[in-house]
C-alpha cells in the first residue's frame, strides 16, 4: 500500500496505543518483586542452560542450542539470549522478550485487521487484545504463549500473502515461518492445520500431487539442484556436529532425514513457479527447519503423548473424544479467565448476532476471513481433543477473537459502532487496570464479582504478588552464610504455590548460589522422606499444601502432625517467615548427621526390611539411643516411626540401639544392621501392659581378638573380643569364637564384680561361630576394672556343662563413669511415663 498522510496518522494511533501498553508492561515488571507461575521458573532455568551453550555463535553451538531441550522446543530460550546480552542476566531481562513479542503481536493484529476489514477495525482489535488480562499476563510473565501467538499470526499472515501459493517469494517466507513457528511449541502445527490444508485444497495442490504420483516425471535439472543444495546444507549441519548427532535418538539417520527433506524442498522450488510447487516447497522448507529439533529430539513424543492423552499423574481426565466436557470446557475458561462475566455479556451477544446475521458482508477480504475462522476452528479442535487443559492454551487464539470481535462492528453506522466499542473498552479497560496497578486492584473488592479471575493475571505487588512472598533471597542467603563451607549445600523444598515454588529458586541458585543443591520434594519420585532427611536445610509451610504430591504430604505430616517424633529429633526450626496469606513458612536445619550426606535411596534390598519394620512397629513408638540412628532409619529404610523416644536426650551412645516391643511383637530387629547384636532384654510393666525392653549394640572393637584355650564339655573356646572400655549405661559388645558340638547349648555372658556378683548378663544360643553377643552395663555401676566371663549350660535343664567350674574368665573391661546419668530405674520410670 503506497505511503499517504492518512497511513502515517493511522500508524501513529497504533503506535501510541502500543506504546502506552509497553509502558504499562514495563511498569508492572519493574514494580513486581514476587514472580508468578510454576512453568515460568522452569522456562527461566532453561534460558540459563541455553546461555551456557551460546557463549559463542558457531555452527556447533547453534546446533547444540537447537537440540538442547528434550521436551519443549528451544526457540523461546534462544530468543532470550540477546536480551541477556543487552541487559544482563536477570528475570526482568528475560521478560523483556515477551514485551517485544507483544509489540509484534499487536502489529500483526493491526495489519491483518486493516487488510481484512479497515484501519479502525484493526486499531480496535489491538485495543481489545491489549486489554484482555491473559494477554497482559503472558507479556509480563515468562511463558511460551506470546511466542506461540506471534508465530501463529505470522504463519496465517504469510499464508494469506501467498495468494493461494501463486507467490513463490511469500510461499518460501511462509515455509520459513512455519518451520520457525514449530520451534516455538509443538501446539503451533495443529493450531494452523485447517487454514493450511484448506488453502492447499483451494489452490489445487492435492489434485496436482495425486496426478504427479500417478504419472511421475523427473525434472533432471531440478533434481541436480536439489541434490546439490540438500547435500550442502546437510554437510553444514552434520560435519561439525558428528559426535553430537551420534548421541541423539536417531543417530546418523538424522543426516539422512535432513538430506531427504532439503532435497524435496529444493526440488519443488527449482521447478517453474506453480501453486503445487510453491506449496510443497514451502511446506518442506518448514519441515526441514523444524526437523533439527523434532527429529533430533524425537523421543519428546513419549512424554508429549503422556501429557496430551493421559492423566499426567492424575491432573487431567484420560483421553476420551466422546466426553462432552471436552467441547465445552474452553468456553468456560474464556468467560472465567479471559473476558469475565461482564465482559462476556457486553461482547459476546453483539459478536454472535452480527456474525450470525451478516457474516458474509462484514469483511472486505473473504479469503482473510476464511483463514481467521479456520484458524479459530483448528484451535478449537486441537484444544478440545487432548486431555491436557488450561486457561493459557487459549492465548494464541486471542488475536483471532479480537479481530472477529472488532470486525463485528464493521459496516455499522460509525456512531453506533463506536458507542458499542467504547462500552467494550471501558469494561475491559477497568479489568485491565485491576491487574496492572496495585491502586486499582482494590476495586475488585468494591465492585461486583463479574471480572475475570486467573492466578497469572495479577497486579504487580499485591495479592499473589505481595513482596512478602518473595522470601527466596533471604532463604538462600541464610543457608549459605550459616553453612558457608558446605558444598553441595542440600536444600529440600516442600512448598508449591504459584508465587512460591522451586522454579524461581532454581534460577537464583544458578545465578547467585551455585553451591546449593535443591531437592524438589513437592513431587512424587523426587526422593521423598529419605531425601528430606538427607537435606541439610528444609523449607516447609503450614496451612494449605494441596499442590504438594503424596510423598511430600507424608513429609509434611512428619513435620507438623508428629512434633514429638523423628523429625523433631534431627531438625530444628532456624527461621520463620510470616506470609501475607496468614500462613508461615519455616526454614529448618538438620542438626544431626554429616553436613553432606551421600545420595542414598532405599535399595531393593533394604526396602523390604523397611516395610517389615514399619509393619512391625504398627504405630507403636521406637526407642533409639541417638538421633543418628533416626537418620539411618529415615534415609536407609525410609522409616518415620509414629513416635520416637530417647532414654535421655543428652546421651551419645553412638554404638547402642534401644527398642521397645509390645506383646505379640516379640520379633527383634537384629536384621536392621548385620553388625548389631542383642545385648539386653527385660520385661517391663508399662501402664498395666507388659512390654519387652531390648538393647542392641554395634560390634565395634578397639583391640584384636584375645586367644583362649578352654574346653567345656564338647566345646573348645578359641578366642574372645570386647572393647577395652565402656561407660556405665552403655552396651559392651562381645565376640566369642568356638568349635565343637553345641546342640542345645547356650552361653551366658556376664560382667562380674570383684566379689563375684553378676552386674550384667546376656544369654545367647551357640548357633554360629563366632557368636555375636554382649551385655548392657547398668548406669549405676561405679567406675573400675571388671571381669568378663562366660558360662556354658544345657538349654533344657539349665545345668552348666562344667558343674565344678562353670565360669570361664575371658578377661577384663574398664567401665568408666556414667557422666551424670540417672539410675537405671529412674530412666525406666521416665520411659514408662512417655508411653
């Protein structure tokens, strides 16, 4: 269209409108402190991975960038890099990309509206689109929707400009746009499918292709061009990246696929210009560009099918094309999240009435209208069939809806049309102000509840974006300054909210706190309770945690519903954060165990043991000697008992394990660790209920086995081993090697005073050589050097094998002071009280 003063004035109006909204978006970004969204944090993290790759622009780094991501196409992350280079690496700099994409969307909307209707209609479409809350939200947050929207508009615009594929130049441009658009998101092809298929049908492409298949003819000159061009591009892609290609799912077959696609594109475009040659050439150009990622990362289909047609872990209903709700759900999203009830009431009746009554006369370009309507229908079908759903899925179709809405007023008397348009702009403008300025956000409470609602569309610093939610910098600074020399500093996160989730924490960790290793414990399959205990720091929140999955819910129950249990023995609250919604986030620090625990999960061998122990406990308490044993239970066996007891919190018997059994649960837990042995058993009357008190000891020794040559009956005692010293109140492990016939023989190990009194005793079957046993030293035994002996006796009669000299002295062990421990009976009374 030739330049005129009127054109300049029209573009000035559009530029002014876009400029006001760009200022508003930047104001929101600069005011906002608390980022929103679950996926946005993940997208931001991938921009940093892309930045690590694109440190220099070479064929190799470009190929790495195009194949870096394994589920989502890479275009968003690549396009973010220039903004990082210009403004530095930050969340705000990344969001500037979506502001730039908003400008492109607005310009394309105006251009399409001007051509399909007139300049005023194009301007009104831009004004409506810019006021709709989800379009504003996607411009201010770091999501893919603005890029997807811009690419869909470019595909439709260039398709329109091909004039049914009669223009080769625009056909090639359309193919390039299609290929690049597919690199934005895999939903772009189905959204554009119907207009493309219809345009190819109207251009006679399908009939010409069928004719060519039935009567093939080779254009040798075009074939030479095709082979040469395809070979050149394939070699440029393949030779610098042979090792990278070999690591991708298709391997070297990827180069074959590139050659075939590019050869087909060059062949079609080397033929004389015709709709079929131009359409096929453009289509293959797009497929060849997109194939770098789509074929390179073809394994993305596994997860895509799971997300699109399965429940995605129970979030969605499974695929069912006969379910009526599939075809109505997005109308509800349009009303609730995009237009609001009031906006729908003032907009939808006029649009439906005008298009239903005078649709054929509303547009100056029937081809453009058909393309818009087919795009809308294509999007409706593409969104209705998959199981996955969400309010953001409608965003790419918003420009089409804005164009059709504005176009409904085309041809009306100017005064009437602008009166209706003014009502629309006031309603949507008020709604837009509520999510743009904090001062206007209060209007929502004063006005009737007829406005659009969405977690994504929020004012910059109130409600979900209140700065009080942005505790991430303080949390990470607190951890790294309190434990500065720990690397990796393992941080378990158990909060999942739109404004407080792991994604944005990961971004800060990547940019500022590289020593922190974040464990996303909110999702199943991320380590669960064992990895929560492995974390040196843990962040939780009371109140509503519905977005935390089942394994995380179990951890939260240990934190908040069982304060006297295992969690409170090994973690302490380090800092609390009152949140604006009245809930409290708590930063916990593990006070026991190594600062950096190994990446250990319950193994196939230990899992059955853990399950057996959990069933054996059956909600009864477990008594431990030290908190370190609790860590071992939690990490190695994935066990969190209903309640954990310590005989005395100040004791540090690192080699002793205490348990409390109840009737019907006489089986011990010797299988917990193979280097433990029972050293003491006693029956207790606890509140009228008899229980078994057992103590187990780790068989650790600080001196070698002592030789022994004693014969008792048919048994020869060969060597014995005990530690050199123990404190009163601890267990003395013992190892006795023997040989001979021992059927029905038991050994009674004893700690003896100088006058022969038995101070501690443990009887054990001689069922293995050497036998592993020991005894528990009562806490009130005074310091001194004590004898250790053993009596072998018949298990049935109880008679010693050597009646004349039943005791065989093994040696001595030094018992040290109890360090202020209570008497044994006081400790037992305290334990009984805790029951």
